[in-house]
C-alpha cells in the first residue's frame, strides 16, 4: 500500500469517527460529555494532518496524524476507565460524594454539574462503550499513520 493510500485510510477513519460522533449527538440525540468532546479534537488534528500530508511530502504531517490518533486513543482509554469506575474522572464531569458538604456547597455542586456525566455509558455495543470503541479504533488508525510515516521521505 502506498503512503497516500495509508494517509487516506487513516485520515478518513478519523473523519468517519467525527461524523459518527456528530451523528450520535445530533441525529441520535445523545449529547457528548466533556471527555467525549476531548476525544474529538485529536481526530480533527489527524484529518487536518492528512490533508496537508497529501499536499506535501515529508514525514511531519504523518507524524502529527499518528500523534493525533494516539492522543484520542489515550483519552478514550482514560474515559473507559472513568465509565467503568476504575478511576475518577474530572470533577466537573463525574459525580462525587456529598459527605462533609454544607447545604450551600451541595447546591453549588448540583448547579455546576454537567448535563451529561462522563462516568455513565449512554450507548454500548458488545459490552463496549463508544469511548472504548474510539480508543481501539484510534489505536488502529495510529498504526496506519505509523506505516504512512515509515513510507514517507
């Protein structure tokens, strides 16, 4: 497979992931949580890197695409751990205990809580959440970017 074919597959995979995320949000009426949005940005970087890599020679843009795919994969694995309660997520995105809070602090926590929590799974397929699917798929995309990087001069 040529460098440009690999770049088209990798950047196209990130574009498909973004379109899927927006589809779930706007067609499926599943608003994203904070960590879901964080996972979108590196996909955008990978798509942009793919466009530039097709226009220019060199290894820089395939490297940037690979780092973008790897970053969203890492965020996806982190989000999976938050969903499965393996570790706590950002306090602005998950529920926390109410012990030791005054009624004013509790009200402030309730009012500041996001509409969509990062530690709840809104959709899953074969027992894997969207975050997990994104993490696994993006890891594959990072490997495709790596192959494109190795074929670049």
